[in-house]
């Protein structure tokens, strides 16, 4: 059996047993307290103290809703929800609520592409142009603004590969209506800002180009591929790249910084860069599978977490993304295939964030320690407590919070 494939019969038996246990306990949204949790540095923290401290942070930073899940390969020692699914209505947030996953979409997509690479369906280093019958700028789309016709006069598009798209070195901007330094570009003109393969620059457009290539090669849509290879085998029943009617009664609404609620925008077209809908419980299952696969020596996760490019920008976004620094050399900040990578005294850390209006998420796994944490929030204030939450939960003091712009709430505006 291939390590890249999701679990077999033994896993499902274990999952059924766990589900039965939770039903007997009368609780599906939270894992019951288990006492002490060991962090990556071998220090410990009690479940009770975690509860109390997280509540303090949520209240102090005015976070509308937050879920915190600590994962290990075969267990979830901590899973809690704090705050509201809809603040003005007073709806209590649960860990089985559906969240807009934002760029957590890219981590799942990276796994999917790596699986296709393992079976020989696509080559990471073959120019994507070679997979199409017409030049990329001439590809037709249902929504014309999503096309690549603006690249017709720049032959460098022919050099872009799957590896470049997943590692954010395609040269394309994050989105065509946002400039490379984060300014609004109303003309929405797509362009290559750097030579493909040379510079790290976060790009949703690159992910979407790769999605089109994958769908063309396989003759199948992203949602269909993800459901067949990831969601169904892992029983991630409340996860999809497109909105499902069954999500309607279990959705957590996004909240702006002032606490106002954002109306739900349902997506009807799958987007590898950021259309994922998922629950903290479902996404934790995915993270556990990644931990197990890595521990088993999976060639897939080995490929995922091999650095492609070293990152030396001062910030991930904005004007300072163009400024080089040595500030993160001690953690060897890099990017692999859809995941960020850093080095610690306790082994490699692999991470992925998600950020959209009203939703802020972060996950990091430490495979050598067999532990990780998932933070999912429906509040624009949540990132201001991520630094403290990471240190508190799993002892992660290595995530480059300045580079991520996770400015602690006590320093904002100062």
C-alpha cells in the first residue's frame, strides 16, 4: 500500500471506535480533558490552564470566535471552541462549524498535486504550457477575467512549472487586482513581476494556473479529484472546495475587527488558491494524516516538505516583501510545495496560514515531535493572539510572526 494514499481498514475501525466513544460521552464538538499536554520542547501544560489562558486572550483581543486544536498522529489531546459563530445573535461557536478556509486550500492542493506527481500524472518541472493544446494566454474560461490573455506579450509564461506555482516562485502576483506590494490595481491586468523560478512571491494566480493544468491533464475538476483522493477516504464529510447546501445550518460567520458580522458568500466554483470550506474537526483529520504519512516515511510528504526556495523577505506581503533581511536565517525560512518550512532545534516545522475577510487561520506541524496545532478563527482580530497561542499550546516560538504580520494586540497602533 502506498504511503501517499489515505488510510485503510485499520484506520476506519479506529475512527469508528472514536466516533462511538464521543457519542457515548454526548459531545462531538470537544475532546474531553486528558490532563497534561507535552510541547515540542518537552515542557507540559495542563488542559485547564490552556482553557483559562486562551479565554483571557480571546477576551483581551476582542476575538469574536476561535478554535484551537492540538493534533498528534492518532489522537487529538486538545480541541476547544471559544466565542461565537454569530456574535450579534449570540450563537456559540463549535469545532464542527464550517469555516471559510481561505488559503488553507493551498495546503490541501499541494498534497493533491504531490499525489498526482507520485503516480506520474504530472511532472513538477515540466513547463505547464506543454500540457495545453493552445498557448496559455488563449485558454478559454467561463469567467473571462480569470484568463491569462494579459501574458500574451511576455514569453516568460512558457517557463512556469508546477513546482514554481506551489512554491510561489511563478513570478505572478497574488491576485491581478492587487499589486505586488499590496496596492489595489483596479485595471486588473495580470503580469509577471519576476523571472519564473527566481524569487519567492506569494501567488494565488500561480495556484489557479496550476489548477487549470491539473484539470486539463486529468479531465476532472478540482473538487472531484480532492473528494476522491482526500476528502472521502479521510471521511472529511464537511469539507469541500465549493459550497454545499448541507453546510447551511453549521456555518460560522466571519467578523470584522469591530465585531460586525459579514454576510456569507457561497462559492460555486472550486479554487485551489482559496475556496475551501471546512471544519476544525475535518481539517485536523487531514493534519493527522499528514503527520502519520511523514512518520511512515511517505515519499509524498518528503516531496511536499523539501525546501524549494529560501525566503529572505522582511515581510510576506506589502512593501517590505521587497526588502531582503537575514532576520529569519536562524530558522532557514523556506517554501516547499504549498507549505512553508522552518527549522528548529526540535526538527522541521511545516506550516500554512489562511487569511480572508473575517477569517484568520494558522496551522503548523512538527513531524519529528509528532505534534501540531490548528488555529481557526472567524474574526479579523485573531492573528493578534496567534504568537501567544502558538507558544502556549505547543511551545512554538519559531513561527516568524513578524514576517506573517501577526502583530500582538498589545502592540498594535503603538
